[in-house]
C-alpha cells in the first residue's frame, strides 16, 4: 500500500484513534472505584465429585475491600436429610430462587422468595438477617443453578453460613415433605 494514498491515510488514522480510545477506556476503568475487573474472578464450588468455577459479580472496589476479610465458610452443597433436619428444627432461613409464579404454586414452608433474576445486593430482606445466620438456597433441582449463584452472592455479601440445596424443590416435593402455596412464606 502506498502511504500517500488517501484511503490508506484514513484507515491508518482510524486505527490510531481507535487505539487511543481503547487505552483511555482501559486507564479510566483501572482507576475508577467502580471499575470492572478485566479478568473475571471466580470461586470454586464442589457439587458431588465435580468442581465448578462460579464467577464473582462484584466491582473491583468491593472485591478489594473483601480481600482482607476472613472467609469462614464457602457455600457448599447440602443434602435432603440435612435440609429436612434444619427445616424441622427451624435452624435455617430458606431462600427460594425460582421466579414468583413457581414460588406461589408451591414452596418449602417459611421459605423467602428472592428470585435470582431480581436479586439486589442491597435487598432490604437481606439487611435484616444476621451475617452468621444459616441460609439454605434452592431452586427447581439439579438442572437449575440459581441456588448456587444465590449462595455465592450471599457469601460475597459477607454471610458466613450459606448452603445450596442442589436437588431443590423437585426432590423436596418428591419425598413428601410439607409444602406451602401462595405469596406468603
């Protein structure tokens, strides 16, 4: 290509301007308190014999603030027998992560409905809970990962005693445990 060609000059200038814009954006992101990490941090979660990487969805500033905090408990899977024990002894808060329609059709009695799709890190419900309160999240069953995502979000917020019931609502129902219907826990 001939550098004196007007098309070449336009192309060259466009590339240069794009590179300058990209560098400015990267610098702004780096020094912004709400900047996003360029490489998504993740947490390893074990489900049975498998280990999964679950991305963390917090801003870099929040993650830096949390790095000095000790992690007491990483969310882990809990089995039906333990879930039943905590239900019978009222020793855990249950969070149903399914959509509102599914919740009203049937849920574990006393479970709070927090659909994952509407999850808010500043939720009023969560601010009322103690950070060391045992929390069990669930959704439909093994094909649904919303309970895992919710457990990770809660742990990111500083809750230290969080579990996810991967077998979820379908297993609870299949084994004949009590159910509630409607909007109320």
